[in-house]
C-alpha cells in the first residue's frame, strides 16, 4: 500500500492579527465629551460666569453701591419706561426693515447670479468683499457718503438735482434710520445671497430645468420650485441677519439719533454712566438684547434642523 501523504497543516491566525480597520471602533460620545471638556470649561467659565454676574447686577446686587437685595424692579422699570419702549420699537423697526429689504434684494440677486456665477467667478469674489468690511468702517463710509456735506450731496448739487447741500435729504441721524438701514442692507445682502446661491447651484438649476420641461412659467417655477428649495436657508439667514442687526452697536452709535437711541447704545450709556445706580438698568437692557438675539438664533437652528430631517439641500 502506498503510504499516505502527510496531512496539510492547519494555519490558525490569532485574533490579534485581524484587520486593523475592522477592529477600530468610532469614538463614543463620552470620548468626544472628555476631549472637549477643557475648552468647554473655559467657555462656560468665562461666558457663564460673566452672564451670571450680569444677571445678579441686573437684579440689583451691586455691593460696591451698597445694593444687596435681589429684585425684578429694574426690569419692571425698563418696560414701564416710555423711552425704553420707544427705543425697543425703533430697534425692532430698524432690524426688521433692514432684514426684509436685504432678503428681497438677495433673492433677486441670487436668481440673476445662479447661472452667471459659474462662468464668471469674479462676480462671486466681488460679492464677498462686503463680508470682510467691519461694521465700523461701513458706518464711517456711510457718514462720508450720505450726510448733507457728503459725496452724494455734492454730486446731487453738481447734477442739478438739488439747489444746495442744505436741501439734500437728511439720511444720517434721521428720524427713520434710513442711513442705518442702507448700511445694514449693503453689509448683509452678500451674506444672504451667498447662502441662497449655494443652494441654487446645488439643486436649484436641475429643478428649474425640470420645470421648463413641464412648461411651467417663470412665476410658477419661482413659487413651486425655487422658493421651497431656498426657503430653509433663506429664513435661517434672515434670522441670523436680524439677530446681528438687532444687537449691533457700531452703526447705531455713529449714525443713530441721540433720542430715541437704539437699545445697544442705551445699554452702553447706562452701563458706562458715572452713577452706579444706572448700571443695573444697562445690564438689564443688555440681557433683553441677548434674549431676542438668542431666540432668533434658536429659531434659525430649528428651521435648519427640521429641513435636514426632511432631506432638504442646504
């Protein structure tokens, strides 16, 4: 009989030699939290501590001024003060008007640029320039342009549109805040336009082509295709612009009237008053501003989160 050949050895690979990629597990939420703990402690300590101290002072706890008792009297005094209510209404008017105008202009500008921006990258670059300009610089530039002694008034006189620079309409420190609205619109239109433009370039062009194929008119394409596509990003961007405009200080300080003044200026002047008794009122005003801004940001985040869950392109 022929001898049987030796049996082939069985090779057993140890478990430690498995693929590295298969063994790796994604970091858990606890790991992420531990990694972020040092930064979170710094942020919460500085921001939360300052917010807590501000809240205590707005409630009347200022040991340096001999005030120890906590009360809501300063908040009640604010909302019962006709001057504060007038400043609040003016601030809401300026922020809402500037946001509405900037939103409408941004929608039209995005619709014009959606096909041009791909072929002409320079247009997108020019649109981004106002984003890099600080609000303080914008305010100073608008003062030189819009005041009765500014560039536009002199050009109007040279062109015969007005008889003298004194006849040029008052656009700075005016009753209706026209100069401030113009400054905000010029500054914020690029921000909203770029957010809309990114959505249109991602999904809007193909959907518009489908609408043209189905013989939909321009208004039908805008109402049933473009507007639903851009609405989440548009509304979130508008809320962010409203929040920033409501809480901005530089433009109202330089271009606004001394009475009624906008809330950020009111808060600054009350807090920096030599009378320490006015400080709780200034901090309370700042907390009112922070509450309105926080509410707008939370609404913007909620809109974007809901749109992502619905599968919208953002």
